[in-house]
């Protein structure tokens, strides 16, 4: 499954093996007879049609989401495409449970929307089917202390960006991370795909913020990141205490309130939700700036 974001050769393997590909051992495809580690890694074909060089999706979960949401890639604006090619990998995803489709196939959980509440509601389903035949809550792992089924958020840069100041203004991922530049008189996108902060002049930022200095803009980014990180540390301390409280309550053998079971269900739900919200920020790579 990990190969979906590591090589465009994944498309050949999906054609060869079909949906059985997703649950295969990743090591089956690591040999030199399977893949050229130099020429078949992340590269042009991850974002560009190798014949026309037009932007195109190669990621199966992104193509699946476009289909579920009724969107036609050919009809999307170029600006949308300049973010969606990044959304092939810089996103939250999960692996399909065998009860609900091809085992281990990656899925983007965006059917309800992109913010953490939308994603949390999505994960109330899509897990193993219960006795009633309906999918139960999805979880990636069970917390050792509280025994609550948890969700491990991956790197939701695309999702977090949707409701941001820059996202709302119509800025694309590539505007900041692959800014336009001049090469021999031609206007092209820089393919040094990295943080704008690595440029001492912050030229990507100053394309729009023309009245601000690089030092001022850098200070604003760092202020936002520090504030976000400080809040993350506070939130994780609360989360640890909440898991421990549930552990103690699980083992309590004294007289229980008639509402004990209902209260425990609510507490488990809250700690699961709280950790998802924390991880949505923690696992995202902008330290809150997106």
C-alpha cells in the first residue's frame, strides 16, 4: 500500500495485480528486478502525464475520491490541479478493512469534508462489520492504557490548508512551495519543492505580500508555529491524563453509578476525538501555519 506515494510504477502493478496489490508485502517490490531505485522513485510522472506533461492524477485514492465526489479532472481549473497533485500524498488516509472492500487499499476520508470534525464523523464507520452487518468505528490501534480504539492521523497538509487564510484566498500549494520563476525568459514553476522559509528572501511569500520584508514575514510564521506548538504540548498532557483516568475507571471495582456505562462510553468517545484533533495538528507538517 505504501507504494501509492513512492513511485509512479505503482500504476503498472495495479494493472497487473488488481486490488490484490494493496495487501501484498511491500518488500515483494523492493528488488532491483522490480524497481529502479534511482529512475523510478518520486519524480515527474507522479504529477505529469509523461506524453503531454500536463498535470494528471496517478494516485488511486485521489482518483477514487474525485469519482465519489462527482468531479472530472479534465474540468477542474489549473489552480485546483496545482494543489490536487500535492494532495495525492500530503493527506490523511487509512487502509480499507477487508469487510468493506479491497483489503488494505488506501482511502482518503473526505466524504464529509476536510476538517477534523468531518474526518472524526467519517471514522465512526468504515471499521469491521458488527453483528448487524453494519460497519462499526474504524481504528488503527488500541491505546495500551485506556483500551480505546484510536485513529492515527497521517500528514493532513492538504486538509488543514482548505480552511486556512491562504486556502480561502485561492492560493494553491504550488504558489508557495513551487513559486513561479524565470528561466531563460520563460515563466516556469520552481521544482525545488520545499518550505518557502528556506529562501532567505522569502520570494514565494513576497509575490503577494509585496509591502512586507522577509524578516517580518518570517517572524509571523515563527510566531504562529510557536503558539501552535505550545498549545499542542498542553493538549497532549491533557490527553495523557484522560487516558489514565479511563484506565483507572476501567479497573474500578467499587459501587458504580447507574450511569457508569453511559459515562464510560462518553469518556472513551471524548478521548478518542481529542487525540484525533491533537494528531491532526501534530502530524501535519507546517506546525500550525497552514
